[in-house]
């Protein structure tokens, strides 16, 4: 092994590939042909390159890390106006951790991010697969926040929808309810898919029939969905919504049709948005820990910058079941 | 807020509950009645108790942490004989991290664990819900390793079966294969359920029909399953096994029946056990990073001991697709 600090660029030169390719080989992320991989690994061996050590050395010799939060317009607005109840709290978690760990934060729009920083936090559902690949190619550490893209193998921090759904459905069943309907957002979003899978697995485990309706809050009318459900399936004993918005709208439509909540139908949401505890009856829901989402993502990025435990991971925060008035 | 260091036990005394109950309230884990919770929170406020600060203070004033790895007989034997290709490598990851972080490790059997340590790593599929609850009640940090129990909300580190399954099925489909069968272990094990969900979601996303067969390696005969599949479903273009053992046995039975691998049927496994690269043809599979599983679990326990980011999380390590000879 060479004793001087070999750089990524030396490895790239010797292997006749880009630094992004070397980074892909080191991080085991993205496609690299077997032949190119072999060449990179040989170069690493020949030069005695030690990525973790190099990163740590770099990290410890620095006074400060410059971090960029990249997000779409809507998320950025949520952060800066602090009116939103979700991303502004996640942001607070990031900021508080960063203050204590020599990281300075800047905000960048997805359409105009620049590479002059040490690491990236990519935040929210607006982060696409293409954008992640592009930013990963800089070779700098990347952590997705409140977003996960299956099969990409990029570090991410999300809330655990599967676990929350299992907990909520088990809870309803423990009260003797069997006819539990799930109203969910588009399954192309992993967050909704995850909750859906947890609901279906739990119903099956108890021997009950899963019954699901899709509701896209941008284009669908909840009244139409509730009428369809009542006509084809009958009155459910409980409705589990894949977010609070869907649960609250379902509750409204049932109340309009003369049903009492929770006597006739129990309702459970997901997220714990502010209105969940302001409406009547107050909504039972699964609380997402937004502040912790931010601080845990910031710590993960910090670990990566320090070259510690760099194997890519997905971190899922458990939710908490908050029992209010919309369930028996 | 009181300036002196208030202890958990002071809070418990004032609230007239056990320290385990105080710990449950602080960690938001396990059942606590609303009335008791209220009392504990009041006591915490009154005494100015700061659990994170207390833990950090304690941590920094200590020379060494004593950690116990609790596992069943089979896992402990795997570790101590170092013959096993899985848990002995996970253990190596734990040991290497511990050496650099003032943690000493001892091994304990699930039937005779003792509370005289600072934290616990509970390892393997033999860890039950009841055991986790019992050990959590000591109020000490706990991390499950290679085990996750839905709904319990206890820190855990596992490999990401869902993501691996999505990646593998996408890969097979990208080669023009459509009739992909999944042979899976018992779905009561979360590890198998997770891979199953990833397979089903990916087939559905592409508009293909999922087709699954359950195979319990302890009691089922793979020959019988393969005959049933050939009779009822016909020849598949690919088989995705939920572990390497299932994939290898399916491959053997197909070869006995005159099929060529991968020309007639492509085969993909999960785990990357040693025999996967020794058989003919060599098995394409999803590699689990066993060493990293151990070191990441040890770091998580260390963070908890230091009172850092204590909100309970599930950490899933992404797998890597290793393309060998059993796939076209």
C-alpha cells in the first residue's frame, strides 16, 4: 500500500475512466460493466487507494462542510415561509444538527443545483431518479430525505409506512373490527405503496379480505369514492386512509351521509398534520416524526462525509399511533 | 429546569411508577395508559429531567461500555465456530467497530441473558417479540440485528429485501423475460415477506401476472413444487428464489427434468452464500453485506448509548445484484 494520500482522480486516470465511474465502483451504486469494474479495482489496488481513509483525512482537515439541500419549488417555499407543517420542521432538524457539526446549509432548486458543495440532501417527492443519478455522478455523498427510489441503492431517510400500517390495522382488529377498508394515494409513490403493503399483509395474516380504493387528492372526488364503496361493498367498520387528508375527506363524506364517527365507522389517518387534532371528532392517526427525519438525515450525511459506514442504507423512522376520537 | 443531573429513578419515584415505565414513555415504545403517561411527563417537567443529556453525560464519563449480543443457540454456535458464512461475518463487523469505540462484547444465550450490561444487540431470527419486550423493559438501549418485528418500534438493522427484489425483477424484465415465478419461504418471516412484496409490486408495475409458490426448506420437497409448477403454470422463463438455497434446489430439479440453465430458465437467488459461486452454473444472486450489517448495528447502538438521535429507526442495507451464469 502506498503511504501518501492517493486521490480519486489518480485512480480514474490509471483506470482510464471518469471519477464518477470510480465512485460508482467504490459505492457499489449504478451500473458499471464487469470489465471496467475489474480495471478500476486493479487501479485501486495498485495505487493503494483507501476511499474511507481519504474521506476521513479530508474531513478532519476541514473546518466546515458546505451542504446543499436540493428540492423542488414547492418544498423550498414550504421551508422558507415556514407555513407548511411538514418540510419546515424537517428543515429545523437538519439545521439544529448542522450547527453542532460544522456543516453550513444552503438551499438549491432542482433546476439549478450546483456542484460546489461537499454533500447533498435531496428532499421530498419531487426528487426524480434522473436527478439522483446526475447528482450521484459528482461522486459526492448524497442522502434522500422523505424520498426513496426502489432499486437505486442511494442512502435515504423516510418514515416507515409499512410498520405504521401494520400497527394501525392490528389495533383496529384488536377492537373486534373486521371490515376495514384502505383508501390510498397513487401506488406509484413508494410512501403509499409501503402503507398499502402493510395493510394487505396484516389483513391477510388475520384471515380478513383486504378492500382498497385509490384516491388521488389532486384529481379525485372523495364523495364519488364513498358512494361507490357503500354501493358495492357496503358500510365498512373502519377506514384506514393512507394520509390524513384522505382520512378527513372520507370522514366528511360519511358524516354528510348520516353516519356517526366513530360509532358507525372508525377512521384512522397517517401523518398527523395540524388539522388532525383540530377537527371534530379529532382524528386518530400515525404520527411522523418530522424533526427527527431531518436530524437523522443530517447525521447520515455527516457519517458519509467522514467516511464512516459508507455502505448505502435506507433509514426508516417508526411512526407513533396517536389515539384520538375518530376510533372506537 | 434543574441544573443538577436528575436520574431516571427520581422521575420514577415522583411519578410512582417503575423505571421501565418511565423509559417506555421517554422512548414512546410499548403501552402506557394516558393517565400514567401524563404523570410521568409531569414528573419529568417538574424535575427538569433531560434523558438525552443524561445519557450523554453518563456516556462521556465512562471509560467503556459493556455490550451483550443475545442470540439463540444456533446463531451463537455459528459465531463461535466461525464455520457459518453469515453470522460469523456479522459478528466480525460488530467486533471491529467495538474495538474503536470503547465497547466490550459478551455473548449471551436467549435463555440466560442478564441485565448487567449497558446495551443489547439481539441477533437473528430466533429473537421473539416477547424476548424483545422483556429486554426493552430494562430501559437500556436495544438494537435488533438481522431481525425486524413489525409494529414493535424497536431499533433494528436488516438487509433490504424489498429493494433487492425490485432490482432483480426489473433486471430480468429488461432482458425481455415476462413469465417470472417467485419461490419463497414462509411469509410469516418478515425477510421473505419483504422480498415477496417487492416481487409482486414490480410484476404489477410492468403489467405482468405474479405467480408464487411457497417452499419451506425444512419440510417441503422442491421436486414436488417444480412438478406442480410445470403442470399448472407451464415452463417459466425465470425463477426468483427468496434465498439461494431455494434457487439452487429449483435449479437442480429443473436440470434433472432436462432443462438447461440459463437457456431454458434463468435463475436468481438471494443472500450470496458461499455455494452460490461454487455450483455449475454459478448462481446470479443478491448479495447481503454481512460485515456492514454488524458494523452499522454496532454504530447504531453506540449512538443510542450516547443519547444521539434516539427516535427508533429501522436501518435497511441495500443489497447488490451479482450477475453470474444462471441468468441470460
